[in-house]
C-alpha cells in the first residue's frame, strides 16, 4: 500500500479547505492508495474555546461531497477530519471520514476529547461511541484514531488485537505546550512498537488564526508527520518530521506486520 500524509493547516473558511483538499488529492492521489489529511480539515477549530457548532455538516454536506469527488477523480481513498452534526445542536462530533469515489467507506467519531492541559474540548464537542472503527483499504485493515486518542494505548491495542488493524491512522491538530512535539513523536512510535503495527499520523502546521495553540519547536507549528513502521520495535520512523505544509508518500509491503510479529512475538494472539 502506498500512503500519502498531507500536512496542511485548515482555514476558518470551509470553501478554502475544500479547495485545498481537492488540490492535494489531485497532486498525490493518483500515485497512492490512501491520502491522509489532518483532524478538523473541513474547518479549523478557531481560537481556544470557540463554538464550532455552526460549522458542523452532515455526511451528505459539501465537505464529504468534495472529498468523494476528489477521491474518485484520483482513484484513491481519502481520510480527513470534520465537525459532524449530532443530536446535540451545540456540540457536534469530531469525525474522521474515510471516502473513495463510491462514497463514505467509514466514519470514526473521536472518543477521547481533549480535556487536558487547561482545554475543555467536551464543552463544545460530543464524544463518539466507545467502539473501535476499522476499514479495509488496498488489502490492509486500517484502525482509526484522532489526535488525543494517541495517548490511550488501550484503544490502539483494541484496534490491533480485537479488530485486526495493521495500520493505525491518526490525523491530528496537536496542541502547543512544552515538550509536546516530543510527546507526539514518542507516542506515535510507541503505538507502533507495542502493537507491531504501522502508524500513519499527520497533523496541521500552525494556522495564522491560532498560532498560540499549536505545537512549538523553533517556530510555531502543530504536530509534524510521523510514519512509524512495524519494524519500529527499535523506534525507527520513516523519515524526519517537519513543521511546514507538505505531503509525504510511503510504500508499505503486504505482510510487513506479519514479518514483524514473527520476529518480535510480544503481542497477544
């Protein structure tokens, strides 16, 4: 499977984001089986604590429609984040959609909301059901995570052990703080090591609207791309991370997880 991780910030204007999605997928999609865009790509969170309910859409709305069209034109599968309307009009879901040219393949509504480090994501978003979500793409089973979910190893373990995931896909908008880039890199590698699974994780670089809530290294940015492999029991990632908008493509061989698990059989049957 060939995977493209797109590191791009989302705008406060949903129309701008739909255009960016179409452009990125058109650029890299024909060469890959899977294009992964960040969390909340349909519309940025805005300033901390902002009400995002007015920007929630249905799965038949313009963002998903645009993603399906882009995936279909490129002959690929797209994963991207959006705010999805829920039964609570003031608190939408933080949702990942997996689409191809035929429509929506899967949806995952973020389970672990970011009520941490002084933030209260649950004040403006609704947690999804505590049910792991997987989907088949190009002969691989993908398990879906969103941002803060990466800190909860039990969810990744359930996706791999109970539901057969070989690839953990984690779009993010990782929030700023001391050591947070190191946390991101360490957690992505840890989920790969402990599960002998691929981890495809990508986040937003800093948008001009919300620099203060983005991870900071030498300059403000959200989480960089990380592509830990199942050979990552020694912690190796496929390439360095970056803080700039960009796309990176990786190719993973069928059966790679099985080879890793035979070499290091520390996971449960």
